[in-house]
C-alpha cells in the first residue's frame, strides 16, 4: 500500500498499524496524528504541517479543474486548529471551516463541494464561474451538488447558477463569457457554424470570439488552421476577434473596450 498524507484515524480505519509502518520506513510522522508516505506531495505536507486541509482552487486544480492565476496554497482550517494555524505565510490563503469531511476522521482534503463553496467566497465572480464550469464539465461535481452549495452561501452569489455553462472549452473562455455578460453583452457559447466548425462565442450572430485557453502560444500548424477558419468565417459575413490568455486574464478592461469598439462599428457590409 502506498500513502500520501493521512490522519491516524484513517489509517486505523483501513487496518494500518502506523507505529509499525513508521518503524519499517513506509511512513513518517509529520506531527501528532498525521503521517506521510514517500509519495506525499509538497501540498499535502504543507497542509498537514499548517494544521489544514487542501481546499478551494488548490484542491479542484489538483483534480483537473481550471486554476485562476493564483499560485497560493488554499487551506481549510477547522475551529480546533485555529490557535495553531492563525499565522500563515503570505503564499497561503486560509479558509475557516466548521466541517472538513463527513468521515469520522480528519482528511488532508476537503470535499469538492466545500472547495467549490470556498472558491465562490474567495475568487472574483468571473474566475469562480470559470472554475465551476470546468468542474461541471469534468463531472467533479453535479448540478444538484452545486445547487446545494449555493443554497448555503450568501444571496449575492445566487447569480452564479445562471452564469455557469459547462459547455465552455476553457477557463479563459468562461472568464470572457461572464465578463461580457456582466458588461451587458449577450453571447452564445460553443456555436457550430457550417463551413467553419465550432467557435467559442458568438455575439449578435456575426461577431465570433475565439479565446486561447492556454498561457503559451500554439505551434505554427495550429496558427495556420486558426487563420483558415477565420477566412472561412469572413466569407460567411462573420468578424473574428481572437483573444490570448493574457488579454483575458491580465488585461480585461482594455480587451472589453476593444470588443465594444468592434461591436459599435457594426456588422461588415
């Protein structure tokens, strides 16, 4: 059996003799009640040492969900751990929590539902929706579970349900869609255009927005393919606006202004 980081309660529940495992070298004791195996990740070790559990974007990104440009470690701290965990490094975000797990023992990870709740109270709305879109698309959480999470959060977050769209192809695409919606610009997601293919967003049936979901540029082949699609779309009367990761994630006000300028000029004749 291989181990990450586990509480003594879990090890006992699965029949592991922790002291014997320590003597054999299979485990090492991190602090009282917590043990780590050779495959323990740095995030798990830091969480255990800090008396916390992985949550929010840290936990969900670990499962494959979109991660906003926030490299900090997000930890949930229980009321019993607060005195020991009150002071954390600047690269750690603390989420106070009354319930870490339904299990009778502590876990190094919160539930995904609790992590989603922390995302919604931690990240800007467009970033939170992007994380949730990817969670729904990857089936990390269900729509029913999301509804339950939202029912326990402040009413100001009730708008999240109508803003989510699991069809989104990437986090930056979700951020763009939500940013446009909040700016009063309606758009349709993942539209199939004959002769062009599936595009990220369409505004007013003529303005296509394609969003690069990756932080780094694609190769020359992808570049050529995208330009071929743009030409095919132009032949059908569409205008294509291409946005980079940086346009969306780091320069949104200027990007939104440029999109508005294109829309104000109107459809090409």
